[in-house]
């Protein structure tokens, strides 16, 4: 059985293995044991804390095969992006240059450094082991959307606006066309080096060294323009998971590699909008079924998994005993449920 649960320190060797896997470098999941240990520690402490409003808490969840104890993915949340320092991104703007005398009216696409995302809740650290689990969408959606089930249950810990920054296009050598055309001219450091040094891209040195005037897109190399807003090949699964949840590409691209930034209001996210609390009872499931995300209502002992269930019409839900055991619940406990394909669900 595959389920999503909060990470713990004993997971560190496997999390480090995933952070060092082939694919895009995730600045929120750096291949550095000390920083990964800090991420897990921060998550453990955040889950234990009494929280009335979102602050500097961060959470890291893992996808575990309960039969073997093998981990096959990670997904995280930062309660507030840029809690101690502004979170910067490029905002897409259209600037109008006009001259009545010359009878010229020209609209120019420009990128403007912005910290509008500061203060929003951020989804981070998504990794899914396609080599081990295949390329279907059900399991990566479980991993990505389980954290949304956690948010739905613990709304006081998060803001009403969320976003996610996905890795942008890089080549097989880790070279970013956008960074080479823009960022390198200010920092004179390679993209991979800056990825690890940025520490989540909220460092004040970005504001100190990056240009503050609009960056006119037609002046950027064509190769860099082509990749703006495009996800890395290794991030396309996550991109599709976000779209299935209800996030959409917005006005922003990443400051480093121009990767896509997806945003949403929590209330339009499907795992929040359509999930409901039900009273759980152990029993045999019968009739026509569809996949559901089902989670318990706990915090430090949060669990979420996929279960085939009939459409839920009342307040009670019947769960197979092995599912109830995995969720660590007893009869009468509340569980949160939502159909995996939940658009239009009731």
C-alpha cells in the first residue's frame, strides 16, 4: 500500500537519495544532507506546534510503500513564502510606448522584478519516482494533492492564496538558456551554483544585484524567450498534477530559469473545495467504485491514501480494514474524502 505521511528523521537517507536523483535540481530539496536534515527537522517541529495563523512553518511529506518501507516521493509546503525576506519573481507586464507626434503606439512585453508572492502559501519539493512507479497520474496526484488535503483540514495554518514554482528548462548539462541570457550578466555565476546558493530564492542579494528596471523581452536572446514559462521535462508530471488540482499559470515566471509559476485561491482547489468529512466505519466495500483520496484529520500523524469507494452520499464512509489500519483510525473517527477526479463532485 502506498500512502503519504509526514517525513521523519529516519527518512533522511532515502530523502537524500531522491534529492540526488537524475532530473532538475529542486532548490527546495537540495542534494545536501545538512540542509535536508534541517528541512525534516523544521517539518517535525511545525507539525508539533500549535498554530493559530501561518508563519515560518514548513512541512515535508513522503510517499511510502508500507510493505517495504521504501520512499518514492516527496512533497512540501511553506506556510508563508518569504517570511523573513521577500520572495522575488518576474512579473509579466505589457508596457505601452506611444508618441502622438510620430503616431506610434507600441506595446512591449517586459519582465518586472516583483515580490507580490511574498506572504502566500507555497507548494514545494515535489519529487516522484517515475522509474519505480510508472507514468500514470493517480499516484503522483496522490502525492501532490495529499498536502492539499492536509491544508483543507488545517486551514488556520495556511494563507488563502497559494502558488508553486516549477523548475524551468535546462539542457542535459544543467545549462539554463534564460539564466545565461539574463541572470548570468548580473551574478557571473553558473546556474547550478546559484540554484544551491539561493536557499529558496528569497535571499536579499537577489534584490541587491538584479536589475529593478523593466527587462524588455524582445531584447532577450530568442532561445531564452522560447523557454519562458515552460516546465523542465522532469517537472511535467508535477505541472499536470497542479493543473488537476486547480492551479493555473499566472502572471509570474521564476527569476532564475523562467520556470512557470502556478497560482490559485485555496477555495477553488479541488481537494479543498470538494473534500468532505465523513464518519469512518470498517467493512466490505461493494458496488461500483471510483478512486478517492482519503485522509485522517490528524496533524503530526497525518496519513492520506487512494481508495476505491462508491460515490459518497451520506455522512458515513465504509473503509476496508487494511485502509483504516493504514490511516490509524478506529470506527467513529472522522476522515476527509474527495474523488480523485473531483470536478463537479458534490
